[in-house]
């Protein structure tokens, strides 16, 4: 990095997940000057330590030693570096910075809070997704946001405030069902969510038309192969369609489909959800997940260290 670029550095943005670490050296105008990433997520750091991992990545970024650091994600979980208490819904997204906690370590290091839906009938929590939301919603935004993943999130936002959300274990269920149930014989080993195709669309249509029959539809997937109606190579696609369709059917019932929908996705999974949401009657505005995290961290950093910007 040139001395001119180094002089522009304002802070370090970190997205610290369960199994991954991503850091960006940021200029005050939001320009990314450098990045560093690795597999040192919360699960690994819970035993090996968080501070050494951060120091190593800060050295790789090469910015000034006194730059402040803002972190979102699982580093603030109860099993993380330091717990950043949840803000409870309804919560304004532009108030996230007020819940940031300072870490007792070298330099100015802060962790943003997660959000909690503290309702006995619908308890729910999120960490990291709230920062993505902040990153992709403009002032006054109202609508629905879908964030697919291991634990997919659906969030209702009204005038910049998160008023309700729901988590779906869709990605985790795909892994568990395809590896540790009878359907392990119906899905190719190490199968990832399949690209869109006839089997995916068939599974999606089945789940959307009859979401309450999911467990029956799952067994029919295996029976169809045993009886020669469908090859094993199509098992992952149909399973994806069934699980994603079941998620969307329930979310549509909870949140409706008449409001604007933002999809915060990436790669193959993002494409699958875009097709599924469109087929389900949603008008989709798609945003990149990594960019959403970075933009949310930039917005929060400007609120915390405004004088630097």
C-alpha cells in the first residue's frame, strides 16, 4: 500500500462469523483500501483466542496501528470475544451504534450488538444480519428483507425500524437431512444446493402449494428414486426446492408479499432464492451480502467516530 493510500485509512471494518473472518481497511469516503480474510471464525477463536487473530489480520492489512476497529457478527455472541447485549425490537437500524461495546484490548475496538425479538410466543435473535440490513436500507425504508443462509432471516422493517423477524433453519436442515437421514441415499455425497432446474422448481411448487405436507414430500423424494421416477442426481435440487419453498410459504403467511422485498444474497444460494421468490409472487431487489455488511459497518463507524470522517 502506498503512503498516500495509507494516509486515507480511517478505520477497520470486521465481519466475524461463526466459521469465517473478513476485515477491510476503509477510507473515510467508504473506499476499500485492503482486505484480509480467513477461516478463524468464532468456533475456532473461542479456544485459540480472538485478540491474536485480530492482530494478525491488522498486520496483513498494513494500515496505521492506531486505527479504530468496528466488528459485527459472532464475535459479540455469548460464546464470542465479549458479549454485546442484544437490542430488543422494535429497534431503529440507525441506533445500532449506540449499543456497540468496547473491548478491553489494545486500541479502540468495538463490537456492534445483535437484535432480539423478546416475545415468549416468537422468540428470536440475530447477529450480523442487522448490520447487513443497515447497509442496504435507505432512510425511511419500509418493507421485507430476506437473508438466506444456514439460518435464513426474514425481517419486517417499518420506517427504518426492525419490528419483527423470523429465522428458518433451512440451510442447516439441508445439511442434516442430506447427510444424517434416510435421504442420504437420495442425495449425492457433498451435494450443495443445486442450480435452478426442473427438479428444483418441482420441489418448490410442491412446498408452496402444500407447505404443511413437507415431511411427507421429503419421503416421496426417496420413494420416487426407488421406483425409478427420478434419478439420484436430482435429489439435491428437489430437496432444496422443498425446503426453500417451505420457508417462503411460511414467511409469506407471516409477512405478506405485497411490500417491497430486498434479498441480501450471494452466489448460487442467492440465485436459488431469487428464482424461488420470483416464482412465489415477490418483486425482488437483490443486494450482495458481503457489500451489505461492509456498508453497514461504514454507516455505523461514521456515527461512532464522526469526527474522524
